[in-house]
C-alpha cells in the first residue's frame, strides 16, 4: 500500500514537473482590449465556402512555399528556408487572399505583392519574415497566440487546438474554390511523449538543433503533412501557434506514429514583433534581480545626502510638430540650487566639444550612459563634479579630472538602444566634500513596482524649452511609469524600444522632459533622507521643431522617456567599480 502511494506521489511530481516546464512562456501583451496582435485578426467562418485570408503563397517557379499573413505587411513562414541553392529569395512572387489559392488564375495575373525585405532568424533559422508592400484591405491576418503556455496541458474546452491544412476541394456547393481549408483536432501533450530522451541534438550537418523549448508536441490522428500549421481557436478567432516540423524521423527518437512536432511561435514573439511591420508588443519582464547587500547596506558611507533647497520654473516658447524617431537626449524644469546635486558629473568630450551627464557613485567611478563614452579613449574626457554653472569652471569646490579607463557594457552596440550603461574609472580619487559626494546605488531588488508612480528627480545641462543650452544646472521632477502604461502611450515606438529588465519610462505628457545633453545623467529617488540612483537618462522620441523658419529635429517633451534601469545592472556596476563591493 505504501509503495503504491509512493508511486502515485512520484507520478504527481512528474506531472507537476511537466506542467511547470511547459508554463514558462508568458502571454505576450499587445493591447488593452482583446490583446490581439492585429485588429480584427483571425476571423473565419469555416462552416461555409469562405476561405480564410491568412494564407500566403510564395512562387519561385520551380519551387514554392506557404506562409501565414500575420499583419498587413508581414508574412511568417518556415518552409521558404529550404529554397534551392542558386535561387535568390527576392525573386519570389507573393500571392495573398484569393490569389494565394488560385495564383495561376487569369484574374490573379500580375497581382502578386512587391517584396521589400526578407528577415531570417540569426541563431537558428527556423522562421523567415517576408516584408511586403501593404496588402489589400480584404486580406485579414491570423492572430499571433496571445496566452501563456500554462494553458497547453489543461485541455481547455473553450480553446481547442487544430492542425490547419489545405486539401483539394470535393464539395459540390463550393465548386468555385480550388482548395479548401481543413481543421484536424489536436491535443497538446508533454514533450517527453513526442521526443525520447535519446533524440538527437544536432542536424545532419552537425549543427546544434534548437532547444526543446522551441517545440510543441500534439496528438495526431494521421501522419503529419508538409506545410500544415497548429492553430488555437478562442473567442471566435484563430491564433497561430506553430509550424509543422519534419526534421526528426523515428530513428531519431521521434514518435511520429502518434504525435506531430511543431516549431512553437510563442517563444519567438519578441523576435517577430522586433522585425515584423504592423505588429507591436510589450517585451516580457524577466525575472527580478534579488536584493544584494552592500557593507552597511549602502554602496558608499553617507552617500546620497544633499541640501534641501528651492527651485524656479522655466518658460516654454517653441512651436513644434510630432515625430516618432528615437533621439539621444532637462526640459521645462527648474534651475537647481548650489549644492543640491553633489553627485552630478558634467562629462565633456574634448575632441567633439560635446558633453553628457554622469553620476559619481564612489571616489573613483562615474556612472553614465554607454553611448556617451563608447569608442573614445579615456584621455579625451574632462569630468567636472560640483559644478553649478558650466561656464564658471574656477568656482571654489569644483573638482575636474580625467579618467584613466573607460568601460562600457560588453553587450552594448552603438545605436542599438540597449545595454546603455558605462563607467569612467579614475586613478586620482575625488575628494568627498559638501559639493562633491557619491550618490547611493540602488539597494533593493529590480522590481519596478517599488518605484512605479513615484516622483523622481533628473538633472542636467541639456537643452531647455527654447532649445538653447543653459549655463546653470537644471532639474525636473518626473513620474516613474509602469511598463504597461508607457507601452500604451505609443505602442509603435515603445513596442520597439521599451525593454523591461533593461530600461523603463518616466516623465509626463505636458512638456516636462529631458533633452540633448542630458544623456547619462541620473534619475534619482529619495528614501529616508538619502538619494538613490534608479535610472540613467538614455533616449526618447524625437520631433520636428520649427525655429525661425527652419525645421530641426529635437527631443519630444510631450512623450515619456526611457531610462536605463540601474536596478537591473547593479551587479555589473559593482563588479567593475574598484571601491564598491557587496557584503
């Protein structure tokens, strides 16, 4: 009896383990409503003669492949990667809608779409994205799957899975259609039933195969057919979940007698939304970094203390028009008072006569944006701390030094808008005074909920409201915004550039912002009388500004701005800061 009970417990553990292993893929976030990747996507009445509109046919003459329309300008395919050698991908003719079925018909002559770009996955090319000119309005894309993988093994009655395919039409009532859609019921099963533990991990050329997390396994009533896809039906819509995969054989450990193996689209939603046209999604939030304890719980003794003085608002005067390109860039804020920001560093690049902001975090290190220092040698920088007036360099208390080393995050690439964090290292230490004092590094975990909705302070010598540079240091109060609120403010822009776990948004939509020259500066939060750096000024939207009859591109003060999330980079910062360590 005891042995039987242990067997049951073991079976329960295995089932829980399988469920957990299949529950790691979170639902993508597209919008506030039905969370659809494209408006009105995935609608098809399969009971009548109407064919779905998401099929795409790519004709290369002696070679053809099928794709699935996922937006008005994007087609996702896996079969086209088998294109014969010597055939250029841009030679294909793309047919959608009714012409995807009857591309040889007279009425479809010359109605193929113009191909603008082909994007292939770089790590393992299982999918291609075909970017086209805008499709006819009658073409309705399929929806990208919009729920997490935790539903896969639950067998939800309101969300059945089907294998979708094409077969020759034999229906008299629909004789005008050359092909008809077929839906075969499928049930998701654990991967262990589909691929054995001994299944190969390399293809025939010795190249490493994708991780098993890239596959999804489903029961099958018949052998798989080339070109079919796995779809989910929910609330009257069809959602794309996977492409049938035909790489494994029974000799490779694949149970193809009972199951079908599909390349899962869900793990690649981020790649799709980054490269497809007409689809926006909020990047998933990664696991939060846990709190790391400094000596005495602070990164530097007595860090983050400043004088509490007043401030004065500036005026706004320039006519502008909206634009949506990114710009590296305090705007409509206040004049800071002397001694109020003793950690702010003015970083001048002598060879270009340009400057950025930075933040003193120890006697030897200034934290800034990688873009401000990338590609330059240390001796080209002049860093001043304790400066209230950037013109008056000889004011008592200002310390000016040249760094000995420049460090940027190893994953940073210029104009990539990610990993935008860097350090200036000094052999000659800064003296800690009333005018020069390190700020505290963030010492809680990186969960943005700790600070969402709070007012934070940003400072800098960047462009003001009239697009001139100030002499006196400026500051502004900005509200820290949740990832979801930021994304919804402009899905097209922030769907591309907002990356939870790398950056976050702060600001208002009323003209208070950061601008050119503020990059690299700090966004700080007060706790118990001490100030902690949580963000680094990174970039934001641009706009066209009409100044004295001339149109120029500047920062957009009526949009949220993006800040590097210091909470996510504390480990890297401390590892590269010689006079700060964890307990």
